[in-house]
C-alpha cells in the first residue's frame, strides 16, 4: 500500500508518495506562498500532492490516505489547526478542506511529531519504542514516542520542550517566558550567542568569516571558526553544547527514553556536536549509575522525516 505525506512549512510545501516501508517513491517541493488565505494554502498543498502522484505513476486510487505535518497546535481528533502563527491559521479545519480536494481521508499532526514518527518508522529511532526526536531549527521542535505511538498529552500539545526554562529570567522568548531552552539551543539561539560573544572579541576569526557583518552569522559559523583554532569560537561552541545538553538532560530525566535523536541543520556537525553532548548528559542526568542509558543519536532522514512520518500517520 502507498500513502501521501505532506510536510507544510512557513516557506515551503514538500509532498511525497511513500510506500509502507517508509521509502519515498516521488517527491515534489514548491513555495507555500505564505502569507495567503487558508483556502489558497490548501490548494497549493493539493497541487503538490497530485503532482507527486503523477511523478510516482500513481492514481488517487493507489493511495490509502494522506497525512499532513503542520507547525503549531493541532487537534488530531478533529483535524483542526488550532493555532499556527507562522501560517496565520486559527481554528482552521485543514483535514476537512484537504479531504475535499484530494478525495481521500486526511490525517494531520504537528510537524515535529510527524518528523519523530518518521524517524521511528524509517530512520534513526527504528527499534526504539520509547524515544524522542529533537529538531534544532529556528526554534526547537520535539516529538515524543511512548510505546511506539506519538504522545500528545491531554490536549495534543505535549513535547514543547523548547519552552522549558534553562535560565530563569534569561532571554525573552516569543512564547512570553524568559530563558526558554530554544532561545539558547536552537539555531537562532546559537546565532545570538555567536553575535554576543564575537562583539566582545574584535580579534576573533569569526569577523573575517562573516565579512565583518554580524547579520551573516549562521548556526555553522562558530563551528567553522573553532576548526580554524579561534579561542572565542571554541568558547561559543562549548557554551552551546552546555545549553543543548541541559535540555537533553531534562528530557532524559523526565521520561528516560530508549533513545533521543537530534535533527536540524546543526546536527550536520555530527560527532563534533554529539560526542560532547553525550559526555555532559552522562555526567549530569539523574541516577548516572543506572543502566541501560539513553542513546543519543543523529537523526537519519534529514528533511524527509516529516514527509515519511506524515504519510505513515495512520499505519
């Protein structure tokens, strides 16, 4: 059996035809057109999905259903996007609208949870029944799996660990709190830390890497400068690893998963990032003498995780 998966983002729609083993048969990507009317957004998703089916050589009859991973607060039961500020959606019945356009059943889930499910079904979390996937992007997304099922909590919003506080009274977060983990350990957080610390050291090699323009700093800049031997960059990376490890340790202490996988652009640093994170979390987590330990892994599916997870939501 084959399925359709749609990964909806603020700037891009990615649709894929996926088989039951999680292999992508064809994939189509197009701009989301945000800001736009909700109905127009749905038409764009439907067009991407139908183009994808055509590329895969499938008809609508060749798929069982479609799944959508969407940012924001999602009601799986009703298929309503309750709140998605980046998409300008409030209480929008997305599943119902998409069922009309695709003439197929549609399931909808938060995008981070869909990505976690994709990693569980076909990526780094295969074989781990209790696990989490943390995505380091503009913010921090997280999907939690318990017994192989996505955990949504009482209102479907479980997993927002980016909004747990690691520095009381710290950086202001868009959620209204201060010191949230995502203000330090997301790509945005790393960029803020890099800018703050390079300003304190006019001789840092970071300045030459960005052509003297702090606005050109990315989540990769400090790691690149560290590899050049820059001492300030080394301090930035050490601070970032400490901030990231703090949140991962909190996650482990909360429910002791079999594994945590880390995705997003910063995860491309591989063992330069993961090895010190493993070391810190091993020392700091509660009950360090207890075995077995939570495994900390790099996510395996990259940008395809959301498509695969969305496609397999009902399986």
